C-alpha cells in the first residue's frame, strides 16, 4: 500500500495499564509495541491517544458499589462497561510505555478526563457528542486518511476508527498492530460494526 502526504498514523492508548501487569491488561498488548515503532517510522504524521481518567471515574466498577469489572450499567448516554480502575491521571499506569519509540509524535489527545463520561474514541466521548478536538486538528492540518493501531481493538481502536469514518476521514485499522480485550463478544461485534461502516482492515505487512 502506497502512503500519501495526507496520511496520519493514530496510535491508541499504549499505556502501562493496558499492558501485561497493568490494571486492565490486554492479552499480548506488549507484542504490538515493536511493530508500532516500525510502522511509525513510515509515517510523517503520527498522533497518539491517551486514556486519562480522574480517580472515581464513572467507568470504574469501584465507583458503583456492588458491581464488578466487566459488568455493564445503563448511564444517561447509554450502556457502559465497568472497568477496573485504570489510567488514573498522575499514575504510572496512565503513562505511555517507555518501549514506545516514536519521537516524531506531533500531538497527544487525552480522553476520558470528565468524571461522568467515558471516552473510548479519540474523537468523541461516549455520549457521541462531546468532542476531544481531534477532528478539527486533523482537518486544519489537511490530514485525510487515518491508519489506526494500538489498544484495545474492540474498544478504543474500533470506536476511534468508526468515528473517523463518521467525521469524514478515510479510515484503516492495522489489525495485527492491535490487541483486543474481548469481553462478552466485543471483538466480533466491533468487527461487524467496522465492516458495516466502511473501516478498511489491513495487516502490518501491507505497509512495511
Ligand atoms: C479502553 C476500556 C476502557 C481502551 C480504555 O483503550 O480500549 N478500554 N478504557
Ligand atoms: Zn478507560
């Protein structure tokens, strides 16, 4: 696949809490770090997202007495999966892995910092209304095609890719540069949604 000047690589949430040993560890999450470093060298434009929650965040099971991680609840903006406490502002778990080697990253979009709304997508919080500013940033820079990788396939990667399409960007997920949480069929469901919306799916080898 030939890359263009208006392409950007979006590296989603490669933070310690999503890596083995972290509070919301994604199986095999560490395996994508070297491939992502290699991919990033092919891109002039690289953006990272960072899950960034205050203590007591509404998405934490610990904020809902009697409920456990991976159960779901109904919130004003829809169904919310409850998670272990993770990516709390100021903690090691919220930091990017030191093994990431992307010195030319141009912007970091933080998300999920409002206590009462979760945000999987790099574009919109889970109310599907509150903007992170990413679409405006990309548009002002004339970036039109997004390649998305990172963690986790079925939550922050998929929701970012779906919103990318919705916001008018050509959007491609580099599947083997992601790893999934896969709770209650979430990985299959996310693939079905991405296919229906026109998110393209490719492999690392298509770019290297
Ligand atoms: C994520 C669950 C909760 C992700 C973030 O990065 O996919 N998943 N917060
Ligand atoms: Zn989160």
